[in-house]
C-alpha cells in the first residue's frame, strides 16, 4: 500500500501537464487591441466619409475634403471634456459608413451617434462633444451644435459654431417645447433649447409640444405595432394605417422619404420608384423633393433628366445646378443665372467682410480683429486690423476657424 497523502506518479504528471497547457494557452491568447488614438480615429473616419461622399455629392452638396474632415475631427475629439470612448466610437461609425458606401445604403444613426461629454451646463465649449448635455450653444443663442442629434457623419459639414459657446441646458422630460424657430431679427434665428437626451418634442396642438421619452422608439415596435411607440430600424410607418410596416417595393407607398423604400428605389410623389440613371427623365419629381437620381447625379431643371454634377475651382463657371463650386460659393452677375466660383481665402489670411467676390474656406469665417478678441480660433488675426477697410469699403479682417480645444 502507498502511504496516505502520496499520489500516484501518473497523477502528478497529469497535474504538471495541465499547468503547462494552461500556461501555454494563456501566453497564446491574443491581447485586446488598444483603443485608437485621436489621429488614427480621425484618419479612418475621414477616409470612410470621403468614400461615402459620392452618395450625397449630387443632390445634397459637394464632395467632402479629407484634410478638412481630419482637422475638424482632431479639433473636436482633442477638446477638454470629450469622453475617451469617442475615438473608438468614431471608428465604429467609419466601419458602418464603409459597409453602406457600396450600395449607398442609409447609415445606421445608432452606430454613428456622437456621445455627450463631461462638461457641466455653463462651461465653455466649442463642440457638443464636450458637454454632458450634448448641446453647445453660441453667443445670443443664434448658433448651436447638438440641438438636433449630433453624429460623427456631421464632421463632413462645416461646423455650426463659429465662436466659443457654453454648454446649454436641455428641456427635461415632460417640459414644454416648441418645434418652431423664434426670430430675433429679419435674418436672425434663435436656437430653441432641445429636449433632454432620450426624449423628443411631440407636438400637441399648434406650435406647442411636450418632451416625451424616445426610448421605446429605439427598440421600437415590430410589424403592425402602432407608430406611436416607434418602429424598429428597417421598418417604416404606414401613413394609411399608422402601423409599422416593412419598406415598400416598387410602386408601394412612402412618405417622401427614400428609406421607406427597399434598396434601389426612391420615393417620388408618395410612391416608391426605381432610382434613375444618367439621362433618364426626372421631370415628374417636384422641385426640392427627395431626389430619384442615382448618387452623383441631380435632376437638371433645364432638361428634366438626371445629369452628372461637376465641382469647379475658384474662377470656374457655375450655375449651382450641374456646375457647382468645389469650395466657396457661386457668384452670378446681376440678371444672369450663370456666374463664377468665388476666390477662396485660406485660413489666417486677410479677407474683406461683405466682399461679393471672395469667401473663406468651408467652415471658416471672416472676422475683424476686434471680433477676434477674447475668442479662440485655429488661426490667429495675422495682419487683420479691425479699423481698416478695403478698396470697396469692406472691413479688412481674417479668415479664421474655431478650435474647440482653445475654448476655456
């Protein structure tokens, strides 16, 4: 007999073998990837937005510029109060954009939603990403970012804020709200405070409404569920039955939203129709309605057919229909429908406020030295002098771009 407490040699070998296998497995297990840096996330997001840009370049605007997106992204994600997870979430949005780009499918808003930040109400901000409320409002409440859901895809557009603002307070659930935009002057709008995150302004009677919870709409109801609870992603609200329904096939009903139709169809006059290619007619579509032309094409009002859009440099002829400007604006002479693309002034260079023949680059504004005092921009006042005027009487200023990292 073996002594009590002694194990057979085979048992000890089995234990040693198990330990060796476990250690080997632990060594071979892949380590989790580190989160992307701001520069890596911004580069990846910019590449994806440029790839997806051809889907919107016809009906909705000009192709996005990669360097502008990268710079805008870096300024935003690098600002104080932005959560560390924002860079990872930006790369997740980039993945969603790449998947949607091939067929120009709608982008998943949930994947591309930008997270709120950590700064409290009243703190200085230059982007909604900094604020715990997800809402940064500019001076006199005439500009704001985050009044509508802010998404990473918005990095492709010029920022709404041109000067530093403050983190705004949202209307609490159950509070009164208004979807209308109050006026503060002939050409001036006041940004109405938005409802709290997770709620929306449900209009009751006339222009008054109440902030109600949108959480059910995220999960949403399935087919035949009442539209009042919100429909699951991929379903539409049938206007006739007010019930959630699958996207419509060719000839089916839609609410002037092409996402109501299956892929390859567009909504025209309440009916899903095939997307039209170059040279195909589009005269049956009302002006400024959802485009039925394929990505990169626009309905030419002169020929009533889908035609390709070109984007010219400064000095190129333009008409804001088929011939557009790659940056800046089109300046038509008095009484003419055609014009030329305005000269574009680089960041940090002198500009003339109100000059009709020049413009700052997209996302930059022309401000005098006096207006620049006390605010923070990516480019300084340079040679601008708030008291100088140009030969046409326009005040000399500088093209500047807001840098949220400098808002304190």
